[in-house]
């Protein structure tokens, strides 16, 4: 069940991205030679509406092959048969830019749509003065004493809490000691005595709690616009977090630091399975909204073979008012694709290694 959900969701993200390129190409009059899900070799293909539609063996992406992307044949260069009219090569920089960034824009639109639907169904996030537990780390002090998701922390020590940051500040005063915590559990107050760690493990707090002041407020069906507004805010929120994370990762790579906690398809599948089991199918849908934002941010990076790398050549053409050397551009993009495939293989190896170690 989980593997089917994962494959379908990932395929939808890839299809939406590639359809962004497809639609932009059609709008600007560029012929789409092939639209593929997965990477070759082909499993099956069919030509319809002037485009070859293919399903391929390597399920790690997709592609939208445009007429005129590759160095043209002598006949095409000579413009025989009116080929220039449908060629990507002969479109102006603005049209090329729209085609190149079409996939990124569609992934952002998809993410906003996903977040909007989820919030319209579940309700919109609203700030409160209640500190609610939304996550408990495995093998943490919080798990050991029996704290649960949806518990509301009323006080820590002698301090009553209104904000999540107040819990973090107060707990820090008790490193290496125990502290009393009063919790509201389904309307009943309960007292817990919890040991505070001297040092928090990476990715956790001193207690192993994930807390929030935000709660979901149900909205009427005719207030769907509030869900859409929340969808835009959520997309911006995750876009900023992912952009900052990617920037730090790239900076670390330039310094020779190997990035940690980077997952590939196997890691994403594990996350999908865990989220479905613990939080339900809507949380999985929300997760893939975040993945769609991630796909947009990563694709806009100025790296060969990615959309961001291709847009550099468009900017060159816009500024210099002459087309870039197509053979050089193809060589750079092919090299970039080889590096990307190598990185995907290394990340997948890391995912498998973590599975074996566990």
C-alpha cells in the first residue's frame, strides 16, 4: 500500500513538473518531440498529437524533449520545411525562459493547491496561548515518562506557559536534573517528573519534544479562500526553509563537507510510510506538497542539467543578444546529468546503508 502511494505521488510530482515545460512549449509554439515518465531505456511508447509519449525503466524523474534543444541537423539549420518556427533554438529569450521555468512554476502551483486543499479540509492554522505536543522522539526522556502527542503543557517548574519558546527557555535551566511538568490530557491535569538531558541529540531538544502554539481552526465551506491564503503562506514558509537548507548544503560542499541527513527515493519512501501510519493520508498529501516545493527550489539551482543551469544560457542570450553555442550547452548539460545521477546513486547508497545499520 505504502509503496503504491509513494510511486503514484512521486509520479504526479514529476508529471506536473514536466507538463509545466510541455504547456509552456505549446504556448510559445515549440514542438514537443517526446514526453517521458522515468528515464530511458523505454518500456513502452506511443506517438500521438505529434509527440512521442513514453514510459521508461528508471523511475527517478522524467523529461520533456523539445525540438531544437539538441544541436540541429544541417537541414534544420538551413530552416528547410519551416523547422525554425517550431524550434526551441529560434525562440526569443523570454519565450525560452518561460519554457525552462515552466516546470518550477507548476511545482509551486501544485504545492499551493495541495496546502490549500489540506487546510480547507482540516482547518487553518491559528496561533494560541496553549503549548501543545505535536511530536515525541523515540527513546527520549519525554517518551520514557509517557508524554503523548496532543498533550498540552501547562507549566514547567513554577512557570506557567503561553508560548513554545517559554518551555525551551525553562527546560534549559534544568540540564542534568529533573523538572516537574503539569500537562492537560483530555481535560485532566497530570503531573510528570521528567529528567532533562545535559545535551540534546542532533535534531532533538533536551526532552525530545516537538511543540507548537498553532492549532487548526475549522472553516465553513464558503471560507475556502482562507484555506487558499493559508496554502500560499505554507508554500512560502517551506520555500524559505528549503532554500536556506540547500544554500547551507551547497556552502558545505564547497568547503569539502559531506552533507548529512540527505535522503533519496528510499528515504522518502520511509518518510511516506511513517507519516501515513502515524498521522494519516492527509499528512502524506501535505508531505508531498513540501516535496513539490523542494523540487521547485532544487530545480532552480544554477547547476547544469537543472532548470536553473539552463536559465543561465537564456540570460547569456538576453544580455549578449546572440544564441549560446548549442553543442557546448548540450555538453555542459550532459556532464551535469552524469554528476546528478552519480549523486542520486550515492544518496541511495546512503539510504541503504542506514537501513542495514539499523
